[in-house]
C-alpha cells in the first residue's frame, strides 16, 4: 500500500491511498483502502490521514477517522496516531501504520508493525525512515 | 500556511535488498508532491502526484508491483479525499489500470458517487478515456514469485503476513 497526505499554502488538506491488497487474497476481496474513513480521511477542520496495514482490522476500527477524532479531542497527531493504533492492536489484534498532517501543519508517521517506509517535506527539509 | 507533505510506502515487511529502493521511492514521491505545493499547487494535486509516483514504482504494492490474488491477477483499490469539500472518490477491484488513484479522482470529480467497483469501474475508466494496461504489465517478478510460493503445499500465507500489517 502507498499513501500521501498534504496541506497546501491555502490551508487545504487532502489524502490519497492506493494498494494491490493482500497477497493471494480471494478474488473480489476489498480491504480498507477504498473505504472512506478507513483507508484515508481528510477534513480541513482537523487534518488528513492515510493508513496501511491489515485491512480488515483497519475497517473494524475505522482507523483514519478514529485518528482525526482523537485530534478533534485535542491530541497532537503523533499521540492520536499511537492511541488509535494501540486501540486497533488491543481491540482486534491488527497491526498497521499511518501518516497524518494536521490543519496547523503538524505531521506524524507512526506504525505498530516492524517497518513502514515514509518520507516528509516541511520547510524545505526532507525527513525519511523505514524503522 | 507553509505546505507540508507526508507519504508512506506501506507497512509490510521490507527485506534488506529492497530497503534502498523503498527509501528512494518514498523520498522521490514526497519531493514530487512538495514541488507541486511549492509552486502553489493544491494539496489534492500533491497527494495524487505522490501516490502516482509510487504506483509506477515496482518496489511498492500498488499499481505496477501490486501483489496478486488467488488467481494470479492484480486487483487494486484506491481512494482520494479533499478536506475542503469532503468530496471523495474511490475504486476497488480494478484490474487493467496503471494508476488507480487517477481513476479515483475522476470518480470524485466526474460522478455523484464515492466508490465504483470492478466491472463498473472498468466501464467508467473506458468512458473517461483511460488507456487499458494489460494485467501482465503490472505484474513484477517479485509478486509472481510470492504468489507461487504461497501456493506451495507447506506455505502459510496468513502466518507469513500475520505480523506485517
């Protein structure tokens, strides 16, 4: 799965996610990516998220929207992402990763899996990682 | 507002030999998206461009490089969302499209719907003039090998993917 979130100079946020799904999946199986609120969500009033991981678990907790809910309650993006990923792991045993950008330009890349490749650019500074 | 972009290339296992390719791919995608933002482009354009870049990169499980279903075919899903209007577009189980994210954006902008699937998405792609990409062109040697390995009698694809997200 691949994904992106961004905020532009006018303060508009957006998200995009795309995937080939699970290896050897049943024909017709659709995971979280295409489901609004699970594979991604964007709202200028709060921020934008894109998810990756075990799709059925992500759909059960509606992960992307859950992160924005935590941010609406006052959590910064990193804490909101970790809280939502912890909930998914505890509640349904699912692992995954998320990227987040808030409507004020704060960002986070968090994951409960062993790895997730990610990169970000802010103020012309590039950051990236895998572990 | 200063523009910001964040991208991910998936939370699956990344073996050592693929690390550099994945790292380079996410960096390229982030820089391409950020370049659009710096030129005054919209967040929507930036995320579409970043995802398109990774769909075209065989290191990632999307577009070219997608994993295969039980029949050995590529079936892809994609979504895009605009935080200004809450408009969203998505496609699922699409097969012969090089960039599902572009098709998802067309669903958002050219229809009153949010999600088109399988044959309906295929018809819509044709109506929008999206060129058909033969499924074989989206299949990489790595995804074919993974698919074959998962079909072996002693394989356990679910166990293999258990801790990978």
